[in-house]
C-alpha cells in the first residue's frame, strides 16, 4: 500500500456485513479509483474472499491467529488469509487483543508469506514494543477514544506525535497509523502533520449516513 | 438439513483454504447432487460468503461469537454468518472451545436468527448439559480421537450410543452427530446404528488423495 | 457445609487483601461462632492457606483450573486448593468465566478430591446445564445485578425461584445459592423463601462500614 | 534481590503445594541463609501469604493480572500480592501467557507499587519488546526446553547471550535471567558467563530426590 493511506476497519456493524457490507466495500473501491487515494478495507472475515473478488483495493483481515495450517477449526491462519486474496491483516485490535507471543508470531508468520501487518496498540510503550517486531504498520489507538466523537488528533495529539517520533528512531521501517475517533479530512491532515503515515478508522465511515461523502472528505486530507 | 447427514468441517488445512478449498467444496456439492445425500460443509471463515455463492449445499461457520453487531473487530457474529449466507455454525469445537455462558448465548442468538447450531462436546456430561440449550445438533467427539485413524464408532461406541440415548430422553428435539476419526461408509453406518443422526468429520475427507471417492463411500453408509 | 448458608466471596477489594482481609475473615469466623450460623468465605487466592490457619469456618477458593499437578505456573489446581486447606471453591464466577469443558472438568476433579464446588451461572438455562455436572451448589447471579444496590431477590425473584424449582426436579442433590446485590437479613430470608439454600454475596459485606453488623443482620435472615 | 540470583518457580507439582511445598520453601530459605546466596521462590498462589510468614527469602507470585482492586474474583491483583508480602511476581510465564497490553500494564502497575517483575519471554524478539516495558528482569526461556533435561545454556547458548547483549544495549537497567532445563551449578555458571544475572528454574529442584543438595550445587555456580 502506498502511504499516506486510509484503512477502513469495517468492524461488524449491520452496515458492514453481507451484501450491505459489500456495497460499502465497493463505495471505497470507487472512491479510491476516482481519487487515486490509497484506501484499504478490512471487511468482516466471512466476507473476505468474496470482497476480494469484487473490489480492486487492498483487502485486509480483521484478525489473524499464529496457528499453522491444519486442525485449528474456527481460527484464521495467515495461509488462509493469503489464499483468500488478502494483502494483509489487522493484528491485536483493541477489540481482539492477543497474547504477546502471538503478536510476535503473527507478524513473523505474515511477513514470511508477504502479508502486511497492522499491529494495533494502546499506548506509547506498547507501540514501541510492537515496532520491534517490525510489522508494516503500528496503529496507535487509545482504547477510550475508539468509536467516540473526538478524534485522537484533537483529544491526545501527544500520543500520536510521540509514537511517530519514537518509532522513527527505534524502527524507521515501520509506518505509523492512528485513528480513534477520526471522522473527516481535517483529522486526516492533522494525523499526517503529527507524523503518521495515515489513518485506521471505522465507525466514522461505516455508520455515516453518506459514507461516500465521508470518504471523499477523508481523502481530501491526505 | 435433512438427516441422517454428513457435515464436513474443512478445518484449516492447505487443502481447505482459498481456491483449493473451493474446489473441495464443489466436490461436496457435486456428490450431494449426484447422490441426493444431505452434505453440509464448514469452510474456512474467510471463504464463507464466496463458498455460499459457488455451491448449493448448506454452508456452516466453523465458529461464532455471541457478540452483538457493532464494534467487535475480528469476531464472528451470528448476524454476520447469516448475512453471508450460512445456514448455521459449529459452536465450541474442541479446537475452539468457548466459555459456558457463551455456548448458551451462541445457541440462543443463532436460534433467534434461524441459524442451525452444531454444539461440539467432549464427553457425556457436557453433551447432556449442551443439549439443555436446545441446539439443532450436539456433536460428541472425544478430543483424543479427533484427527486420528480410528473411528469413534469403533474406539468408543459406548460414548456414541450413551449420548444418543441420553439425549433422546433429556432433549428429544436435539439431534446427535458424532465423528472423531470417521473415515468411511462403514463408520457412518455404525454411527447411525448407534443412534446418531449423522457424522461430523474433517481430515478423513480433506486430507484424502481422492476426496470424491471418500465422500461417495461415506454417503453409502447413510 | 450445613445449609442454609452464607458464603462470602471476598473478591479483591482493598478491604479483602492481606492483613486487612484477614481481619475481615476473622470477623466472619467470630460471627459464625457466636451465632452458630454456617458462614463460608472465599478470600483472595494468595491469602488462602494463611486464612485457613487463622479461622475455623470453611474456606473456599475464588477460582480453580482443571489442570493436573505439574507444570502449570500461575494456575490453581484442585490439588493445590486441597493441600492448602480449602474445603471447596467457586467455579465460573461471572468475573472469571470458564470454558464449558473446564466447568465440567473442574467439578469432576474437585469431587474426586472431596472438594465442594459452587458453580456460578448467569441465567436459568446455564444453571440447569451446570446442575447436570452435579456440583455441590449452583449459584445463580444475573451479571447485571452483581455489585449493585438491589438484591436479586427483589429485582428478579423469578430467576431465583425458577432456578430453585428447576434444579429440584433436574438434579435434586444440587443445592442452590443466589446473591447478586444481597445486603441484609431480609434479602437472605427472601432468598430462602424463594427456595434456595442460602446466599453468595460480596460487596454488601466487604465494603460495609461495619461488616460485623451486616453479617449479624444477614444471619438473622437464615 | 541481589544478583546474580537463583529464582525457583515452584510451579504446581505434588511437591510444591500445601505443607509439602512449604517444607521445600524452608529448604530454600535454609540454603540461602547458610550460603548467603540470593534465592527467591514463587510458591503456588494459594500458599503465598503463608510462605511469606515462614521464610525470610524473597517470595514472588507465579502470575499477576492488571486488574485494579475491586470486583475481579479469582484474579491476582498487584495490590493483593503486595498486601500478602510478595516482593514481586512472574509475568507472562510460558504456561500462563498474557495479552501484550496486559504484560505492559502488569509491569507498570507493579512498578508503581514497588513490586519486582520477572517477565518471561520465548525468543529474542519478544525479549527485546518486553525489555522496553522496563521490568526488573526479563527471563528468556525457549518453551521447547522448559521442563526438559538439557539446559538452555547447552542447547541454545546463542539465545542466552544474544538476549543478554541485546538488552544491555536496548534497556541497560533490565536484568536478564534464563533457565529452561537448568539443573546444576555448571549450568548456573554458564548462564552467568553468557551474560545473564541468574537463573529461573523449576523442575530441576522441585522434582529432585534431594532438593537441598541440588540447591547447594546450583549456588556453587553463582
């Protein structure tokens, strides 16, 4: 994925699943094509392979387990994501936290398969630790701001710039996303100004009355 | 699903995922059409919606979480399974055990949406307890026999008939599956003779050199 | 334990841990001796063996894992509880839910060692299922009432009497406790009138300005 | 704790629990007093406070949760460990892995209370990440060697020295332990020679016919 980028975690809202969610994915695809902006999406896992068939933008898993192929019913292996056409995956989202050893294993296993990883973190200390695993992205999202009305770039700009600066020094190849509460182009522009490579957001688009308009506004901030 | 039935848990083998797994799903679909046998499949979760598009047989989730629609990144909601076209789901597979309260909530939530549930259990006591939740099926599989070479119907026929008999009395509307180690039509016939409504199996088909031949053999035991 | 009984889950409040908690345990011991009432306590796990040394009333674990003796660092085995002098343990408390297979295994493992089990449940369906494991007690506590100001016996008497009645039929050897929000002797009397064998409570005593007075009041309801 | 040190994780063996375990703790106490060697112990959690009363050496928890004091039945809070007299705790042992966010929170919460933390890790990448949380110790133990007959210092000396060297640079205040398979004074001496500050071991002492003799031998390697 080119950066700065917008990654939409579609989560599991009514608007995100099944045919309704697929329409939303196609809107993202359209906006990306019209604007040339790098937009990625993480649809509900059951819809992943079908979404890949229907859009041209990068599709991510919402979660991955470090299990090897075999008898691991109900888990999501890196091999399965790759075979289904995903280009990468969220790891350790605040709504799906992982064991520390599994975060590291997920990143290493995905990297070996050429899958991008977006490791979500809750504060500066965890962001720095996760960056040492050398994922593609670290996405810092203070849990108390996720799903809320105030963008992290306004509510806590310090954590965004501190993370960006710390990672630049500690792991310069790791890109930084942020996004809790991000809703519009101004928030995106601020995220980039604070030193990040883009945003990871969810409800601001998924629950919008007009997701297309919100996406166009977000893209304007790139 | 009509019973007696064969449910294939495709698990996460190399043969199960992506386009390769989709071929396997189509073989199941073909065999079901040719023979009229009730065959259901539980493909890898990322391939679920796409598989639904490509086959006519019933498609199940490998796992479901009791979360409500909303911010539950990486989880599998009943609503998501339904929107993706699944007719039901495995619950509490031995490789994906659930909290007791969540097994009950999963069954109740799925039932409210018209989704079938196949609750997997490890012994007679847990089978009886799970049956009180009134799932569509209880699938008893002694964990030590799963993925092995000896069918539960030979290795431990007592647990199969005891479960079938106990549930007939305790929860007569709940159907019973079994399956650990089931590999051929003789095993299927024995499972039915022991009082069950069919089999839940995995590696015997997925890892077979000729899955079509194995499926035809399995169907012969119905 | 003789019933009807009062079991105090001390949880992990400031008032529950270390020497302060030990004082609270001794108050329970005193009240039990003065009144002859059956009072049991579940102190913080790190204080369990020491509490056993200091009081004569029955001491319970707050949690147990089904692991066998050996390399299971940080887990609580039934053997460890027994060796430390506990007479039994809470299982599957709403703040420490367990896998369904582990609830069953916990009860069976404890029973084999002569340890009493108090399996906590969240609704009628789970209470009935848990009762089939034949624990010593099922303690039904609607999670939304735990730690609150209104006793379950007032807020939802139906779940208490329904559970008591259902278990009388389904598993007559299993005793029933209730307790979310229980605070005084009137609540205890009502719990017994609704068909239970006593109460399991926590904050009403632990956070009381005068725990001794509250305990004496509770005992008056037996 | 003075270093180089020997920390005995007593785990949950038959020899570790109840009065038998307390005898083992006293043997450790005796050997520490006789030799002046810094020996710490992590007894079964239910025996923690009682062990503190009976020995003078440092006592550690086997596990800690990041929960705050309150309604967290069955969990182990830092406050509870401190109130019971522990000087610190193991965190994230391979038999009790934790969420990445909880490892960080555990270390921060314990530090604020003056409790030492020994964060267990499975490889170099996780060791470095954990070191950024600034625990007192990182204890690197390749899981496949734990409980085995070959000391990590022989089987994989590279991981020991690599970890020691990497942490010296990355987090010079964090001390390093190792220990999987450590059994005798020669192993201890080698661990120190490879750059660590001591060993964390378990079965080599707990399951020994003569733990006192083994401890004396271990101490000879300091």
